[in-house]
C-alpha cells in the first residue's frame, strides 16, 4: 500500500521510495528511506496534505507525493 492510504494513528514501515530524480532525492534527504517507521499523525480536512512522524520529527507531505512511498502496515 502507499503512504497516502495509511489510516490516521497507524504505524508502517517504508518498503520502497518511488518518484523520479529530484523528488526521490528529496524524500531520501528528509529521512524517508526503506525500513523507516512512519506514523500518520493527521490529515487536513480536504485530505491534502498529511502529517507524518518519523525519526522523532513531524513532516508534512502532499498526498500526491505520499503516493510515491510504499509502506507495509506494522503488526500490533
């Protein structure tokens, strides 16, 4: 599943970082790399952007960008 489909409050692990060129490098520079735990904190009322927590900081991503990040939901 992609990051934009992850429900609020759920934690997942990044499995693949997609995107082309500068976009992919931007994700990697922000710390979104495979095997990183990500938690969705909140989603804007109209669904864009979404706020995530990773590596002890919050990050806001556009939904369009979140579609390029594949995650697998963590088992409870």
